[in-house]
C-alpha cells in the first residue's frame, strides 16, 4: 500500500512538473522575435523579397522569386523551370496565373482555394504566427519534446482550413521545424543556417521540405531582402 502511494505521488509530481514547464504560446513567439532581431523590427516589416532555389534528387531544379507587399495584401511569385517563368499573383480579392505559351502570355484566374493559399503565404513565407490573432488563428502550446537531440517547444497554430505545428529550439528560441497540414496534405519543413538580413532580422537560409504526397525531400536555399523597393508592376494583371 505504501509503495502504491509512493508511485502515485511520483506520478503526480511528474505531471505537475510537466504542466509547469509548458510555456504560453505567446512567450514562445516572443522568444523567437527576440532571438531574430526584436519585435520592433518584425512590426516594421512592410514588404519583403525572397529568392529561392529548389533542388531534389529526382526532379529538375527550379527557382522562385517571391515579392510581398503586406499593407496591400499583395503577393507575386515567379517560378522559373527550364527557362520558363510562371507568375502567380494575388492582389486584394483577385488572383491570376501568367503562363508562357510560345511568345505570348496566357492569363488564367486562380481558384478561390489557390488564392487563399497564397494569402496565407504572405505571412507563412516568413513565419505563420505574424499577427496571428487578428488573422483568426488560435495558438496552443502542445508541450516540450526532443527533436534531433534538441529540446523543443511545440506550438499548434490552427485556423480555417490549415494547421501548423511549430517546433522551437528551447534554448535559442529559433524555429527549427514546421508541419503544415492543409487539404489532407502534411508538409514538413526543417529550418537551419540562420543568417542576418541587411534589415537586421535573422532568417533561415536553408530549408528541407517533404510532404505526404511526393514523399521526396526538396532542399531550398533562400535569400531575403526586407523593406526593399517593390515595383507595383509586379501586381498588374
């Protein structure tokens, strides 16, 4: 009987300790902002450009050039594959795709789902928890665990049609993994090689992405320019 009571007491203590270690999601986000340059710098982001190169073992490499104007809620994403450039754009409540056909450009409307995905990318191309409350997302701390030998804090961020599971290095505060679940597809991205932009924030220059459909890892090399000049020509249909 005494032994049973001791076991029960130990289990209760472990449970209480585990609960006490569960940090609020906002505290985890705040540590990330602090680790990458400070919240004031993040709040000052009005536009950004990402130049990315994608390589995979069994597919042709391609490049992407992403430009975002946050106040205008506009995004232009050019994918260049074998010298052919496909341009995806959302602006306001419109979205379209420009497809090169010979010497001409064919313009097609994006579906509502495609437009919605791109509007989420306006934020998630940096980090998905930017201004998350005003974007009707709910953040919940899942707890701590070990990932690749490192203790991490996991936060679940959920909104209409999308869920993110975010894994932050408990020591550095940096985001090291993201799992995005959307339309039944889970995409896992590992982040590394953080570098400081000219603007002053740290960002991951290497991403390794794999999803449950293709099941083939893709390595992405990324260069970021924050608050650089943005040509409005990019957002013209």
